[in-house]
């Protein structure tokens, strides 16, 4: 069987099984290609170059076993491969962290934030860092910046350390454990935060792939804003003059605006629209 035929067959199996996507891919074909190429140890970005490769019986059996595991366990593919990519940068992941997919990565990489920041950016905080991906991307985007990466979970920080060391950034990224901004000393030119923001009703409706992730990183309480309330209350004391807070809230814009009707955030453009990511200046957060 040709490799491309194995991808198409695997895609059909994933579709028929009704698995959910959103952890690095958005459809069955792309996920099947990821699984097949990873299992065979081939570059993930060169499907066309290997599409006509003939698979041995043992290779096909290994591919089929991995696809079966994906269907049977409903674990995100990134947990099966131990790796996820964000803005073209690879990161180690396992069940101690959610699979990195923050849209904040886009506004870091495409330069959107630069217009809002005083140059040079000196100190950045990645709050709720998880596997450390946003901290790594921030350190890459602003080479002169020192980056703090904070999380409540010691297990998540253990994963973040793997990624910080993988990208040789241990000299510039400091890992901090604690609850919210209580973990972060000093003041920052930029705070990035992809917090737990899923509202309680939505949490109950999540498909198995999302329930495989740590609930502490997803569950934002009744309206999704439990963590955000404390963050916005305390943020001004942790921001320098002319500094900004960039916050991801996913599909919770309605709940955000209901909870903070007096705030006037800047909604940043992303590939998922203008609703999931917002920016607040220190001035806008200060009564």
C-alpha cells in the first residue's frame, strides 16, 4: 500500500469513529497524515514528497495500531506522539499539560503586539504557562527580554522545563510556581495569559479528547471568569507604565463583557476571528 493510501484509509477510520479534533489539527485527513508520518519517522511537513512510498506489512500494521489507539482511547494525537507544534516550533507534551494551541502565539509571531509595546521589551510574564510554549515564543520574538513563566501546577512546570531546555532558553526564562499573579514578583512590560476560561456548562459538554486534558487548565467556573477576575484586579500592580496584558478567552466574549462591562479592551485579530484574544493597557485597567 502507498503511504498516501494509508493516510486516506486512516482518515476515513477517524471520520467514521467520530473523533474530535482541535489539538493541532482541525480535520481527519490532517490528523491521519500526522499520525502516519510520525509513526514512520518521516518529516511531518513533506507528505507530498513521500506520498508514493510503498509501506511494508509491518509499517502498515504499526500505522493501523496507532490509529486504533487514537480511536479507542480518544486521547489527543499530541499525547500519543509526545509533541505538538505552535507557530512552526516543536514542543514536548504529555497528559500533565493541555496541548498547546493558544491563539496568543499568532499575535506574538506576526508582530501585532509590537505596536502596543515600548521598545525594547524588557520583562515578560507568561501566566498559566502550561508547557511553556508561549514563554518560549516570547523569548524568541523579543531576544532582549527576560521571561517569567508561572503556573500553579508543579507537573506543568516540569514539562515547561523540558521545553525551555529543548530550545536552550534556560538563561532567559525563569519558571515560577504559584497561584496567579502571586507567583510573579516585580513588574512587567507585557503579561501574556491563556487562563482556564471554559464555563461550567461548556465543560460538561466537552468531547473526550478535551476531557483527557487537565481540568485545572480549562475550568473557569460558572461563567468562565473565575481566574480572570483576580487577574484583572491585581494586574495593574504588576505592569509597568505603558505596559499591556494580553488575555485569551476563547468563546467566552459574552461572559467577559457581562463580567467587565466598563472595560474597553482591544480585540486582536487572529485566525479564529477577533473574539478570542484581547489586549488591555495598564491605563485601561487602572480606575
